[in-house]
C-alpha cells in the first residue's frame, strides 16, 4: 500500500504532536497475547448461556416444553420466565416516522419473525452443556408465510422524506433526464471476536455489573437501564478489549439483555459468548438497500434536480439503531453536487429476516454508490466527459446547505478530485498492459463522496498524578481505532508534556465521564475536542497553582516545554511534577474537565479504481484503488492511513464476494465462512492513499471523521469501473464471475 503523506515523525515535549504519525500504543500488548476479551474473564460460580433459536423465518409459538433435568443444566428461561422486560428503545431520526410496536423483544413470545430469533435462554455449567441442553427444549411452531424481499413487503416500519425546490419544473425544463435502479445486498460485519457478555448481580448493593464486547459503554448502559427498568446508577458497564465491531456492537444485543435479566433472577453470574454460526444468523446485518433515481440536467450538463425513491430492508423488527442507516442514505444522496432541488423519500420495509443496522459506513456507501452510478450514466447519456460533468457541478462554497437539510461545514471537493486523478495516472505496479487484446476487458471508475460525522457531545477529565503523570479519562472508548495514542497526542500537545507522561483511561461506567458513544467516525471531532479542552482546563488550574508558587499573578504565567514560567522573571520553571508533589501549592490534586458539543462535520473524498474482467470466465481483478480523503486536521496520519486501507479492504469484499443470502423461505444460506466469503490478502490490489485537509470550523481541532471513507469511496469507484468495462451496463455487487460472465454475453441495449 502506498501513501502520499509525510514520513513518520516523532514529537518531542514542547513541540506540536498534532500531525505526528505515531504507532498505536496497545499493539505490543495485543501481539504478546496480553489483551483480555470477554471470554477471558472468569468469575466464581459462572454459568454459561446458549439460546434456543427459531428454525422458522415466520411462525406462531404454540408451546414450549422445558426439560426436567439434564447433565449440568441450571435453568431454562422463556420470555415469561425472565419477567417483564421493555422492548428495545428506538433512535428515531428527526422528521422520520417509525412504528414503535415493531421494536425487537428480548425473547420471542407468541410469534417468531426470523430464523435465528432467540426464543429461550438455557443456562448450564459449561457452554458445551448449555448447547446440548438447547436440543432438549421442545418448541411447537405453527409455520407462517415469510416475506424475504423488501420489494414484496407491504409493511413500512420507517419512512422519511425531504423535498426542496421546484423539482417538477426542473424536470419539465431539463434537456436530459437519466434514470437508474440500484441495489446493495445484505452484509455481515463478521468481527474476529463474536458478541458476548458476562453479567453478575450484587443483591446487597442492588448493583448489576455487565462486561460486554461493545463499541462503548454509554449506549448499552442506556439500553439495559431502559429494558430492565432499572436506574442507571444501579448498573455498571465495563468494556474490556474488543476484537472488532465495524458497527455491529453498537447496542446491547437481545442475548445480552436476556443474560443480564437471568443473572438478576437467578443470583449467579451468567456468561454468553456466541459462536460464528450465531454471529452470522443472529447479529444484525448491514446494507440491504436500493433505490430508483432520476437526475435532471440542462443542455450544458448542469444538474437541476434529483428524485430518489429509496427502500431499505429493515428485517423483522426494529433494533435501537435500525432506522439510522436508511436515513443516512437519504440525507447524503445529494453528495458533492450543487443541486438546487431534490425530492427524496426512503421507506424501511419489514421482512422475515434478521434486523439490519449500522455496518461500516452505515448508509454512506449506499448513497455514494447509487448517486455516482447515476452521474456516470448521465455522462454517457449527455456525451460529457465524466470528470468534466462532475467538476461542473461541484459545491465550492461553505458552509453549504443541501436540499435534504444537511449543512456541510467545509471541504474542497475539486482538490480531492484533482489529487485522485493525479495519483491514478501513475503506472500500476505489475500490471499486464495487454488489456483487451489478451481476452480481457478493462475499465476505470471514479467516485466522489461526502459523509457525516461528529455531532452531539462527549466529555473528558484530566488529572495530575504523582510524579507529573497525567491521566486522561475520555468518554469515547476504542475498539481498534487507536484512541489511546491519538488522545495522548492531543493532551500532550496542550499540556506541553512528554507523550509517555499521558495515561488514558477508558471503558468503565463507574469511572468514565459521561458521553454518547464510539460510532460514526465521531471520536476525534467530539471526544478528542473534549480531551483538548479538559487539558486546557488543567493548564488553567496549573497556572493558578504555579502563580502561587512563583509569587506572581496568574496572568503573567505561561506554560512552556520546560514548565510554567513567569514572564520577565528568572525564577526556575514550575513543572507538572512540582505541582503534583504533596508539598506543592495547596497540596491539592489538580484536575481539568470539559464537555464538548457541536453540529455534524462532513468528511469527503475522491476515489478511483482500475479493473479487468476475463472474457472467458468473468473473473474480476481489481488492479488498483486510489483513495483521497479529506478528514480535516489529521491528528495522526498513520492511523488515518490504516482506517482508509481497512475500510477499502472491507469494501472490496463487498465488491468481490460478500453477500448474505436467504432462500425463498427465509432460511440463511450464508451461515458459515464456507458460504460467506471474506477477501484475503491475495485479492487486495495496491491501495494508494492521499489526503486533503480542510479543517472544520466547528471544533477546536479542526478534525472530521476518517473511519468510514475507505468503505464509502471504494465501492462506488469499483462499481463504476465495472460498468465502464461492461460498456455502461450496471450490475449490482458483488461482482461474481458468473454474474459478470453473463453480463458480457448480454446483448447491448
């Protein structure tokens, strides 16, 4: 992978660490096998949970017969046995209508709506014994017809729309109208560590402690408090090391709620760690969206208006975040283009499949894929060069409000485009230039994109420790992104302290500051800004203490790399270690606190892809991806590079092989890695990255988001490259050999 960025630099105290490309500090511990995941945590007397899951996509539950006894069996609990539990709380996007009655229950009662839905929780002395006992639970089902296609569904569980400008007039006077229909399959996040939890209840303190493999502590804590109907202060949530999430661990799963309720009811620790089959059939899935789009253009190729009728397969129930991705698709469907009018509607349909939810990109790749495919179709229909058409319609002034209501804070879309085109002109290493003469067709693709990040609030605390070390407690917890080094860089820069003196604390609701959570590429913009402000608050406290020690007014004290000094004085600097000494001024522990809140920030980028397709077999080879991202100010370019490459690799999986399939009865047919194929290193082409930095005016760091871009831009660029190779024929991903072989033999239209 090549990277158009400065070589790594290591910051020193007193100089800026912002922009230094530093390695993650946790890597050595993880590589030595010292990380502790959910299944590594043991408590005396723990029982293990397994779940009776529906074999039907849709059925009534007529009866449940529980076993009297079995080897190691502790208990079997149904919905009635767990006691009264509330349905999942729903995050309803502004302006959306959502059916509250469709919220997911913890355990099924009376009806099951998807194959794999939890019906009962079985508790035994070991996981193996619990799995054996699952087979002893006899459930009487009354099978019902299943709906497996959102286009065949007649129940809308969520709807959102926006209309701005005179759309009908724009289409009536347009010189060109182009239309396209697009569809993306369902995807599985497939984290290397499946989901899991360990719950224990202390009846004396009435404290429920839950260790959970999750993206953060705040959202699962809020969901458990709601569903168990308990005060938040009666719960403690701890997130240990996490082996991947990609959006799939943003909430407390139904199984986690059941395990927590069972721990309270039985008075014993309950652990649940799922296997890969459970993860594939029971964890919420991503994408499953599509739409019919129309674009109106004048004779010069100016975009006049956009119509989009979007749909999303929401599955059988609404989980807390199920409504978010389709709303994101709709709000970002205008992309980088200066559209004066748009009429957008998205409908989320109920099917008898596992619910959908956020998966890396969470609606952003869907919007970019559909819009950029339509723009390429417009270029072919008008005869205008695809680069020229895009350049002619780019947004160039900021802030900019788009017809769906979003306000882009900053950007330079043309600079991203220019850099991507420049990088794509370099020869591809190892490329066979024989092209079509060797029995292959080739294509190149281009895509622009915008993504929303940030928004809402986060908080942080800074505490001066003995010896001059400084502890930073941040509300946003990492699950692989590298918060530890990134937040340490921010704090060390503000505190003029050595990087080694900064200690980060995460992931325990009993000690972490309040916040919203780790998702949507928001951590640096929101929590990083809170860290910066908390550090500055600590500097203010330090200035007061140093002034007392120096015998001067605080106004003349400033912080340097050597410590606090008084302007115009020859007195020795007062260091953080001096202020941390018990004999220091006042003998009090110095602290800083901050809460940061802002509107959403908008990252953007331009990606290109080069592909070739074997005429005889239909096999697709992606030869190169060029990824140019604008994530505002880059705190750590090395980690940004890793995020972009990782996201691009996930998107390549979506392009090449990944698709979660069901048969006509709603039975999953992709329930193992034999059937749900992930990309390997052998399929990954060179990925060339570059950065444009337009700082956001909405936070003190100027930061935006960097976690989604690779997944957003790569899909659309490869899709357009495939269409280019097929002479404009649009084929939905994944681009399997059979699908492309048939497309190559389809008569031209």
